[in-house]
């Protein structure tokens, strides 16, 4: 019996692919705190192991991203604009890419964590992961949100979740600023190159939360339309 190409097309939910991608991205960033723990403990083998897990999960995320791009229907057959979904997908992928950049730097240039930075650095990483987790929870609401036409109690619930995402991200900004100030207070005790690299690392860790917030901002625009 011949199949209906349009029916087959509609069976493939782009939201399922987006959710699957974000789950793997979240697995990827969950390896960042263990990476920092190993670094703080002087465990280079642990750093290497965390790096390999991050790279493996980033590769899986790339495969999902490429598959979703290849099979994403035109906007005519979707309840949202195709460009909006591709933009969310791109931002999600940038989260995994940033985790990979952090891990790569620690392998390319073995570094020691200055003692005063150890706990604040791990606290910042944990908070940034919390921001990514909140973005992931919102992505998981997409199917039901679309079913309700981006209206009603479900839309209000997601709007509240987006507000919470912004709140958590703001807290990460404060932690990042405090950590940067702490770094500058101890810069005279450090190699100048190390100071520059730690500034970059702190920025990249903060980027995890910034990108998670961007996912939420894009979804907020999608709901508003």
C-alpha cells in the first residue's frame, strides 16, 4: 500500500528532535563541574576523562543537530516558523560547543586553579548548569505549548518558567563578576598569561548561562507571535 509523503512528514515532530538535542547538550554541560573538580584536585587523569566525555556528548549533539536540519519541514507544515526552530537549535548547540572549548583549553594547556578561586569557580559552574537545566525544562514543554496554541494556562506556566530562567541567569552574572574581581585581587601572584586564560575561562563558563538565557529569549519571542 503506497504511503502518503505528507503524512510521513507530519509524523516527524521537529520538537522531539529539539528536545532530544537539548537533553544531550545538558548531559554535555553536566560534565563541566566534574572537570573543574578534577582540576581543583590536581587530578589530570580526571580532567582528561571529563574532556573525553564532553567531546563524546558534543559529537552526539552534532549528529542530532545535523539530522534535524536535514529533515526539518518547511514552515508551511509546522506550527512555528522554521527559522525560529533553527535559531533555538543553533543556540543549544553553542552551549555544547562552549563546554567543549573549556575542556579543550585545559588539555592543551594544563593549568592549576589558584586556591582563592577554587570554590567560587565551582560555584559559578554549578549555577551555570542550573541555568541550562531550567532552559531544558522549558524546551520539554514545547509539545504541550504548541497543542494549546501558545495560549492559556500552559503559556502562562512557561512564561513563569522563562522569568525564573532570567532570574537564575542574573545570579550567575553576579557570581561571574565577583569571581572576576577576585581574580584581579590575586593577579600579582599569578603568571600574566594565566590571568588572561582564567579571564577567558570565567567568561566561557558564564557564556553557558548566557546561551541558556538566549534559548529562553528566543522561545519567548516564539510564544509572543
